C-alpha cells in the first residue's frame, strides 16, 4: 500500500475546517497537517497569505485578491473552487461610537484604516463604496497596518490615492485602538467580535438589510479567501486535487456540528436570504459572478493592469469534479 503524501496547508480554524483539524475528515492518500499559526494576533492572517504566496508552504487559505495579483505577475500558484471565506462585507465598516459619520457619503475626506490596501476585504469594501454609494477611494485618506504582499508592495498607487502607515506599533490591533480613540474615522475589518466593542459601531446600523438588498440586486456573495496550491505539487501529484476537493466538501458538510448559537443564527439568515446551495465549493454561476466582480474592482482601483481569464486561475481538473 502506498505511503500517504505528507502535505501541510495553512488554514484558519473555523466551523468549515474544524473537521480537518481534528481528523474527523481525512483526505484520501494524504497525511494532512493543518497549520493555523504564522504570527501573533490579527496579523496572523496576513502572515499566512505571505507564506503561501512566497511558496514557504505548499498551499492553504489565501487572500483571493492577493492571489489574483500574484498570479498575474507569474507566481506559480493556482486555486481550487474551495472558497473558505465567503461573506458579505457591508458589516465590516466600523466607526467610533460617537462619530458623526452616519452614511457612506460622510466618509469623504475622512481617515480610513485597512490592514492591507490590496487585501480582499479592503478591495471589496472600496468597490461597494464606489459602485453602490458613489464614494470613490481617492476621496479618503488611507492608513494601513501592513505592507501589501510580495512585490505588490512595490506597485505604485493609482492616481489620487493617498496611503500611509499607521503609527507604531503597526498592527491591526493598534489600528482598532486608534479608531476607538477617534484618531481614525473608520476601519474596514472583518472580525465580528468588533461589533461587541462599546467604543465602536458599524457604519450601517442594519448591515444585514443592506447585505440582503445588495444580494437581491447583484446575486453577488463576496469571495474573500480561496484554497491555493503550488503548481509543482499538482504537476507531480495531480490526484491531490480530487482528494482535497472531496475532503473540504465533507468538512463543510459537517460545519453545523462546530457552530455556536450565533453562527447557527447567521446560517439560518443566509439560507433565508441566499438559499441552501449558494456556498458550494464549485465554480458555479454565483461564484463566477463574485470573482468577476472582485476582478472588476481590482482593475477599477488600479491593482491589476489586465483582466485574467477566470478559468486560468484554477487547476483545470478542479472545475470538472
């Protein structure tokens, strides 16, 4: 009997991946090590993306925006249609609790912090602000906690875009502290725990209604993170694609077993607004439209010089399984 292939993937621990971490689901023919720690605090997520794009690890859960930019400059990675983070982003705009910012247009001329300028959440929210509410990125002053990933850090900003680092220490936690103290006017951050911070509030008081309305108009559910793998790995072991697709789909099917009550409530809301099959790990019509929208936003924001062909981002065999 063939010895299982050792494979380390960088993943966040959540209800969709927990079965892979605890061994309830094991990919056929693979001795899978799930690694979740790459740095401390919120910066752990960015560190994981850097490791994956730099090839320090065979693959894992990667910022979809950063992956597309890296792929466009020739980095030897492709993705599977395993969209490990896919969630609406209206809820990710936070302001100080006592702020006079009450609607998107109030952000014009304001100081906005994001963890990385080209991170997926940042790109999605800027795209929403511009295309849904008429607030263009160049009307705000941007403050970042981290460099962009890889060579993207050297890319000139689009005309009229002003970006500088937050004060030391340059961490996402410090950016939130600056927001709570009123030294920033808004932050674009995906962590739901921020909603419980009494010094902060969401820009959209009823973000769920905004998100439901957005979906009804566009049929788009933002894709934030995708599973990326090195091309040399799949060239040598093409069967890994099918094994991982099957395992990640099995793990997602077990997600409810790992949900807390708040997550179960969110899932019921998603089913009511979206339907049961909108989060499948396939390049279906909804996923295709989401990726096309993300790429459109990247071009609009000067992050991409050319539009990639969508199928070229994926391992071809992953689109037929």
